[in-house]
């Protein structure tokens, strides 16, 4: 478990290549000891690493193995952990219908639990699907809901993720200046945690950055982005028109 925990720390910082050998070694140990629960978790992290390194097919292979173990164990949280990451793979591949199936299964599995952090993340992920399907108002509502949930939990990474999602909504509403500011605030907040974007969100952020910068021009984008970077979390939330 300690080796896997070290690998997870590296993943959180975006150091997927460094995390991979630790996970492979951990997985071999768990497999040898017959510790299926930890083996499944390791496979999920390996899937996330593969996705981060640009290999969604390898990610899918690892996650399908993890899913088989998780469903045999009948552990709802473990199943949701696997299925959420299957949703991330589907989102990266542009298969938004399949991603929605996965995220909604996760919501169903955890609906009677107190795991508000994971539920907030599913709300955030579903908002991206609404955005891709052109339901911008629904996406806006979903990102704002997840931001409120993450704020109550004090989850700074989650707040950054939600702000980044709202930046994309702004861009699709023609509010590119606001989008640039909010994207800067989101990236500044994430950097303050020492973390990096998860693979699917990294793709969304890059897409939104390109969309906003192409509309504003590089100079104006950089100016507004830096304005967002300088914001505190409370200032960023107030700028997103939420209660301070």
C-alpha cells in the first residue's frame, strides 16, 4: 500500500511516467498475495496513468480488468471508482453517450452514501457532457452545483475543476473575457494545491483555452488569464457570481 500511495502522489502532480513502475510493482505484489481489492485499485491507477500518457486503449484494458475484480467483490465504492475512470476514458475518446452511462451508474451506486466528494465530481463530469451536447445552460447549472458542493467540502482541487468548466461555458456564451479570467483563476488554484489536471479535464482545459484565445487574441487572453491567476479562491468564486 505504501508504494501505491507514493504512486498516487506522483499521479496527483501529473508525473505519470514516474508513477507507472511503482504501480506495476505494487500490482505484481498484490496479485501474488491474492489481495484482489488492492489489485483492482492499482489497475485503476494504471489505467489513469495510461490515459495521462496518451494511450486510452491501454487504459481501457487495465480498467476492464479492474472492473471484473470489483464486480466480483461487490464493493459499490470500488465499482464506482472503476466505472468513473471508464467514463473518463470514454470522454477522452469523444464517446459522450457511453461516458454518461458510466457517470450515471456511479451516481446510482453512491446515491445512498455520504461520499459527497465523489458525487460532486460526477456532477462536474456530467456537466461537461451537457456542454458537449450543446446544453450550455444545463452545463452551467451543473458546474455551479459542483462548485458549491466542493466549496462546502473545502476541496480546492474540485473547486478548480468546476471553475475551469465554467470558463468553457462562458466561452460558449460569447463571454470570452470572463472565460479567460476564470480559466486563469482555475489554473492558479490548482497550482496552489501542487496538483495537475486529470487527463480528461486536461483535454477540456486545453480545448477551452484554444477557443478563448482564438477569440480574444493572444495578448488579451494572457492579460485576462493573469488577472484570474492573481485572484484568491474567494475572489474567483465571487467572480463566478456565487455567494461569497
